[in-house]
C-alpha cells in the first residue's frame, strides 16, 4: 500500500542480510524501511540514528550510507501489526530458527489489512536460505488465518535466491559501530517474478525470474556447494587456515572445488535444460570462485563450513546434489569427497569456539563417515551401499595416506 506516494518496506530481521542487502536495495530505491527485530538495543540505535553504513569490501572499499530507516521491536506486537497493515511490501530475513516467531504477527497484520480494505494485496519477499519457502509460508499462514480469508488473491509469496556474501564481523568492528555491516560488491537479488500480486518494485538490483525453482537450485547446488567444499577441503588440508581465500590459494584445492561445482552444474543442466547452459554455468562458477577469493571480504572457513548437520542434510548442498545425480545416473565422486572432508571439520571462531551445534554433531558421530552418510545425509544402507562404500574408501585413504592422496585418487 502506498499512502500519499509513500513507499514502505517492512522487514523482519535486522541482521546481516537484512541490513546489507534487502534494506540497502529498497532504501536506495526510494523506500522507507521499517525493521522488525527482537534486539531492542539494535532497534533503539536504528531509531536514534535513522540510518547506518554498509561497508563494501572489494578491490576498493566503498561505504554506502543507508537512510530513511527506523525500527520496531518484535515484542511490540500491536505496533508491528500496524506496520504490516500499512506496508507497501514485506520481507523476511530472520533465519529458519526465527520464522515461527513472526508468523502470528504476519497473520494478524494481513487480517487487519483485509478488514480495513479487502482489496489490498501484499507481497512478502522471503529472503531465507530454504527451498520451497513459499509452500512453507503458505501452510503456516493459512493455519493462522480464518478459512474465509482470500489468501491466494491477496498474498504474494516471493521466493528469492540470496547470493550476497556477508562475513562474520570481528568483535572490535561491532564495538566500533553496532549498526555497520560488511558485504561484498555483488548486489543482485534474484526473485520469483511470477509470484507478485502487485507490480515488481522498480528498483535497481532486483532480478525477477520465471522458473524460480531452477535459480534456487543453482544457488544451493553451485554457490553453496562450492563455498562449503572450499571450507571443508581447506580445513582438512591445513587446520591453521582461517580464510576461504587461503584454501583457494592452494592450486589443487581450487581446481578440485571447481571440478565439483562443474559436476553439479552438469546435474542442473540435465534437470533444467531450458534454463541453463554449460557455458553460462561455467562462467557463473568462475565468477563465484573469484568472489570466494576476495581477500578484502575476509570470509572465514569457520563461517562457511559450520552448521554441519544442516549443510550435510539430505536435501542440502552436497547430499542433495548427489541424490539428484543418482536419479539421473550421473557422476558425483567429487561432491562425495567434499562430504568426507566435512566429516573432519573442526574449525572454530576468533574466540576458539566451535559452533555449538557442531560440537554436538562431533560428539555424536566422532568422524564416523558411515554413520554420517546414513543418519545425516540419509543414504540408505542397502539401496546406496555403493556410495557409502565409496565414502568409506575415501576416508581410509585420508587416514592412511593423507588428504592430497585422497583428493588425487578422486579426480
């Protein structure tokens, strides 16, 4: 809804992607941005300053001053509902663990909006790292709305593919300015152009697509796959490495990660022959590898590789790509090697702390490749015996002859 020409984005989540990417695009595109977040200190500071800085880490550092922003605490439920009811567009960037806490507010805001004017559609941009996000949102919201609410007429659920990389910031940087955020120069938000109930916002950086599922899969099975593989191979090669660029400075690792990404690209071309070409995906892979090696960004092996249970899950970047390869009878050996390397992952943050869920993961599986393949990646002991055996053979080579020997045997 635009009142008196005013455009307003209501954004759940004032975190890294929310501030550096979604809010930045819309604020610079002429929108007022209203953050809704559970951090009262963050919201208070946003309301005091009405702006913040995004520091672009590239060949030349650039500072973007983001203006025309304010915030509402998630606990201020009535105010949050009113903001949704009068929004031009809504977006979410809270992470999987934060989603359930926002659905009741979204539902109440949609209902209030409907009661005040039954012909006011609202589009919700889902800036979350998940597949089939639109289906999940639809189910959750419809369970909270009355049966007579015309959901499909009034609510656009817009999936996205978030390609922007935002590193973990050091404590000293946060203490210097709690609102500033670092990010890479890449600034394109791929989203589902067919899902909008209103017009796609005409602001620079939005890239609407027709076949959104293909682009979500491209992000997961090329970008996320290659990024994670870089972290897992880099850590196993040298546990003292801190940054992703250090891992990819090793020629053998760079070549292997690229080959794993190309292997996954072939799977995607097989699934989406009308959407992708070998030349197009190869160019995308080489661009990604150049971005991964951005030293100014300072992206860490810890950040990229942590959260093992999720990243090794059956539908996620590595195991998910292998499951697709199996369906099509295509090669997967390089991707499988990245999973085996992940079983050795023990990276820690700047305070020498392992990601909490990874500590539990490590204690539970203790590097048992076979158990990880069956319990986490969900490969069936009988149906996928060959794959499990291949993973265990790679593990034996690592244990006996070392990382380089295992990597070379997998080429």
